């Protein structure tokens, strides 16, 4: 029973809820009944709700029907009015249609114009966008065109700078275009091309430098004794003022402590060149033509002949590309090879001085170039590398000079060679190369020079002695007398008082030999010049060489004359007289040497001349020869005589043979009266 009451209560509640929902549906806007209907379906009595909804609809239909029946006549009138309106609407439609057709006809041209305007506006927008894109791309294309022009004109460093700008500044702005991708892909190839071309220029430079080393060295040696001139050597063309900014990769190092004119900057060939419109000529590969500058007051320095820009350019290019070490190794390797070629002397170098000169010029030219590279680049070559090359060059040069100078038999050639070696050493010393070993070697050559002088003077003495008439020099005038006295230090008051004509006691070979001894001393002195020797060393060298001349060369020549088979007693007597006067002249030779060396004879360790001994020995040899010849003549007379040793008749008449012998001895002893008095 209770269950029935509960069901009845629920049914009442459901009915009330459905009624509320229906009221909401009737009073609410159609667009907002969704939540209301949802609440119906959320419950379980939607079937009842539908029944109630149908009942409500039928009630409203009945009310509508009642309402229509009540207002029917008004509805008919409304329909009639509506039909009238329909006709008017049709007329209005026709008028609108006609008006539209006329408007369409009249606006057709305007539509076409508008369409054209639309297309123009579209084209204008496209053109504007294209111009903007082209303005963005044009700098890229201009830079690429500039790059190709620079490559074509061989301006490789500016081309490399342009390539850097193109890659890092311009291409990233237009990287989405296809042509930019082609450029990006081509950049490594261009870098390699720049490397290859710059390396090719360097190879041409090295080859040209090798060929022209003698010209460079010749110019340097001409100026080698003047450090101010020799050091003002670097002026590699007009471009030498265009590279003051080289990113600190290459810079100029001044030499400390050297009194040099400042070198011209050799690194200004790049930065300004980037904006230059005139390409650089590199056809000479590093060697400048200075023949047109002969009229200038200043003589071009050795390195004025050289354009080093290919080296600087290639070094900087390889440095920028990260391959500096490769470049340095290649450069040093090639220069070492060239050094070995330069240091290889020609087989006939000893024949002429030009052979030595060309050899020295090539060596100087090589080291002038390397010295300049050392002081104008940062690390391309270093002092250790230069010192290594110089040690090799020094040893090979000294060995070559020892070998080839040993073939020289002409003292004039040896002297010229010595002067050339001094100039060679002084030139390289200006550049800071140690040359003490060269001067030590010159002391060795000095001994060889002395030997060649002795050989030469041996022939001179032989010719003098052979051509002498071994008779006293006749004098017919005061002029001739003064000439002889001027050639030989002779003083005799009795002879001076005698009237002309008169005779000197000695023959012509005395002044000739005396003057040749002085010439020999002069020749020895010439070799000692510029050897950085002290006066004492020069004096000692001259005295030792002169002693060799007197004791060996002149003594041998005199001995050969004395020992000749056909020499007569008159000649032997004259030789005794001549050697006596030459012996007296030795003190004048001492004074002569003292005057030219400024070293007093009393100085400790001063070597004395051995001329007195030499001439005494010659005189004794001549006296012995006289005794020998006299004995031989007497023996011959006695052997030829036919004496009757058994005769008993002595008679008062001397033997004819004895008379002849006495006459011979009388005439011979008459010659002896001219001999000087022994002191």
C-alpha cells in the first residue's frame, strides 16, 4: 500500500515537471530550448512527456483553427492585396532586370578596365617584389663579377678579400636562391685556383731570382763597402706603398743597432689594390727593369732590382687560407735547392776573374734576397734557417776557392781574386753574416800569392841577368846620372867630381834588380790591404816574403849566372862588384819597408832582411868561380906548353909559353883592380 502511495506521488511530481518544461518551450526562444529538451531526455519519463506534448499540440491546433475561422474574411482580403502586390512586384522586377541589363552593358568597359587595373596592380606588386629581390641579389652578382675580373687580371690577394666578403657578407642574405648555391659550391674551387695561381707566380719568381742572382749580387757588391747605400735596397715597385695593413700577418722588422737608411715598406701591395682599377703587371716575375733609370742621380740598390710582391702575396694568401706552414716549407725547400746550385762552382772558374766574380755575385745575390725576406716577413725564414744556409755556403765556398785558387799561376789574378774575396766578405758582413773564415782563408791564399810572385820574379831576375852586358854603366850627361842615382841609392863624391863622360862602377842589373825588389815589396803590400791586419803583421809578412825573394829566388838566379859555362872572368868580377853594391843597398830596403808599414826596425819580433847574406854568398861563389877558372886556364897553358925538360942550355930568353901565361895573368889581374876594397 505504501508502495502504491509512493508511485502516485512520483507520478504527480513528473506531471508537474513536464508542465513546467512545456511552459518553458512555449515561452522560450527556439534557439534556446536545447537545455530544456536535454533535461527531458535526461529523465526516464520522456514517453509520458511526448504524450503530454502531443496533447498540448492538439490543443493549440484547435485554438488556431478557431482563430482562423474568426479571421477568415480578413485573410481573404489580405490574399487579394497580396495578389495585387504580386503584380506590382513583377513590374518592379522587370524594371530592375532592365536596369541591371542596362547597367551591365554600360559597366562592361568599366569591368574590363578594372580587370586591367587589377592585372596592372598585380604586375606592379610583382615588379616591386622583383626589384627588391634584385636589389638584394645585385651586390652579390657585382661582387662575383668583380671577383672574376680580379682573377682574370691576376690580382689574387684582392680576389681573396672579395671572396671573403662574398662568402660571409653577401651570400648569406640570398642563400635560398639556386645561383647562390652554385656560387657557394664554387668558392672552394676558387680558393684552390687562387692558391695554385699564386704558387705559380711564386715559382716564376723563384726561377727568375735564380737566373738573376748574379745581377743582384753584382749591384750589391758595387755598393758593398758603403753600408748606407747597401742597406737602402728595398723598393719593390710602385705597389710598395699599398700594403700598410696586412692584418699583422706580415710586418716589417727594423734591424736593431744598424746604421741603415729605413727600408721602404714592402707590404703595401694588397689593401689598396682591392679597390684599384689598374691590374698589376707580373710578367717579369719579380725582376724589375732599371735600365731606364740610368739617368737618375741615385744608383739603384741591389734589391731595387727585385719585386718581392709575388712572395708577399703568396705568403699572405696561404696565411689567410690556413696553409702558411705548407708555403713556408715549400719556399725553404726550393731555396735550399737553389743554394746548392749557386754554390756549385763552374769547372773552369779558375781560368778568369770573371768566373770568380760571377760565382761570388750569385752567392751575394742569393743571401741579399734571403736577408731581405728575413727582415720583411714574419717567420717565412728565420735566423736559424739563414745561419744554416750561410754555414753551408761558407764551407762550400771556402772549399771551392781552395781548390780553384791552387790552379792560379798568375799573381795578378791571385791579387784580383783576393780583392774580389775581400769585397765579397765586406758586402756580406754588411748584412750581418760572419766572414772571419773568409779572411782566414785569405791568409792561406797569401802564401800561395807569395809563391806565384816568387815564380814571376824568378823569370824577371833571369831576364835581367841574361840581358845585362856586365859592364859599368856609362854616363854622358847630368840627366842620365840623376836618373841612375834616382833608381839606385848610390853616393860617391869622387865620381860626382869627375867630368862627363864617366862610369858607374856597377852594371845595369844593379838598379834594375833593386827596383824589382821594391816592386816585389809593393806587390806584397797590395795583397795585405783590406785584410784587417795590424801594421806589425803586414810588416812581418812583407819582410818574410822579401827574405824568400832574396835568399831563394834572387840567390838562385845569381848562382845560375855564376855557374854558367861560358861566363868570363870579366863578368864574374862585375858580378862581385854588383853584389857588393846591392849588399850596401839592403839598409835602404829596410828603410823602404819601414816607411810603407810604419813599423820601426827596433820593434820586438821584427824580422830582419837577409839580403846581406845573400849577396855575400853570391860574391863568394863568384870568387870561387874566378879561382877555379884561373887554375883551369893556368893548367891549360901548362898542358899545351912543349917544354924540353932535359935541355942543358938555359939561355936568357923566357919560354914563349910562360910569356903568354904571364901576359894572360897580367891582363886578368888588371880586371881585378876594379874590385872594391874589402872592408
